[in-house]
C-alpha cells in the first residue's frame, strides 16, 4: 500500500464510443497537496475527476486512491468526496436541509446522531451560516459552489475532488474558499481541483497537471511550468513613449508589437521579450533618461506556458 500518495494513476485511458477522452494519463498526488488540473474545454479534466470520484471506470490503466486500488464505481471511494459539473443540490430545500438530506444518505451506524454538529461546522467553514435556513433556489452560483464544498466536507474526507470550486465567487468569497482549502491541505487533506483560472492555480497549488486532447502535456511544480515559456508580452508606460519605442526597436531580443493598436505617440508600448532582453531594455531606458512608470506582463508566466503547451498539443495529430 502506497501511504505517501493520495492518487496514483498509471496509463489511464477512457473511451466514450469512438472518442478518446483520456489517452494514457499518469497522475500522482501526494498527501496534503493541492494539485491543480487545467486544460482547454474538452481536454478530459471532468472525465478524470469523475474517475477519481468513482463515477466511472477506466478502460485501461491502473488507479489507486488513498493507497488502495479503485474497484467500485458509481459511489465515491471511502475517504473521498467532492463534485464535478457543479454540486447536486435540492433547490426547494434550505442549505441546512440539503446537508441534512445528504448526511442521512451517507449515515453509517452512529454517524447520523452527530450529523447536526457536522452540518453546522461545514456551513461555518464555507461562510454560509447566515443563510443556512434559506432555500438553495435563491442562491447565486458562488453560494451554490460553497454549499457544494460544505457537502463535501461533511464526511471529513482525506481526498477532496473539486471541479471549478471558485466558479461564480466574488473576490471575498474566493478568498474565503481559498483559505478553507489551504487550511485543509495544511491539516493533511489532499485536494485535486480543476480550474480555468491560472491565478487560482498560482494561489493554491504546489503542482499542476495540464491536459490537452486527453493527454498530459505537463505535470509538475508550478515553477517548472513557468520556465516552459521564457518569452512574455509586456506593457510598458514611460515618460516619453516615442523615445521608448525607438529604444525598444534598437534593443536585441525585443520584438515591438506594431499590431497592438499603438501609434508612435501612443502612451502604451507593447513588446515581446525574454527576461534578459527586458533587463537590457530597462537599462537602456534609464541610460537615456526615460522614466519607466509601469512595466507589467500582459499575461502571467503560467498562463503563457499553458497557452503554448496546449496550442502545441492540439496542433499535433494523434
């Protein structure tokens, strides 16, 4: 039994008719880790999450969850909880009643007697205590996501599988959910979450797996993903845009973007550059007495790497 890994998938393949949803996917998630799952629509993320929750079985390959081979389907393995494609809720029931109904379905022996305290604790963790007795049909998307997270927390899972948990959350709600997930991981819960938002992955995850057309195109620490894309696009504001554009055009390794809507006298200068060339540009601006007021990447290094990796995979024939 592998006690160090919450998930170990080797060569997982899944077909839906003639469609290959997953093609030889490997995945390892260590205990207490928040592992991100990213990829374009149709990349296979939801299928993989469904396999982790026992909602389907792979056509080939092996899958171990919490150290044991996954043999059952259509129910979550012991110690695993979560949701895919959004949480399943009863719109006519209140938040508290939704959790009570779920607790009753999951009751084993004397566990039902303690369900009331667990429900209150779960609602408190996700910040829904104040609306516990309001019906779910009136909840926003973000509130439904938080109620789904509360439902997953009822059993005290050792592995939490979440599909877009930040979907629909306002900034305060997202910060709250991030804090909950970070605390759970610190306390030893392993978490696999999918997200289209690279800022969520940057804020939460120590490692990430990127899928494209059912295949893994990257899996590893975020710092390695950032290194996959060395050249980035930057937005530059200076005290003298005309002189800044001339300096940029004369700097080796800098590609000035003429198609970015920028005129010679436009306030913003947009360039593509790697870090070394960018350093040389900034030094050249300073030597020329040009004030640098803003220098920011148009997209994060992780987002740039994600786009480059997935575009390359989708352009490669199977």
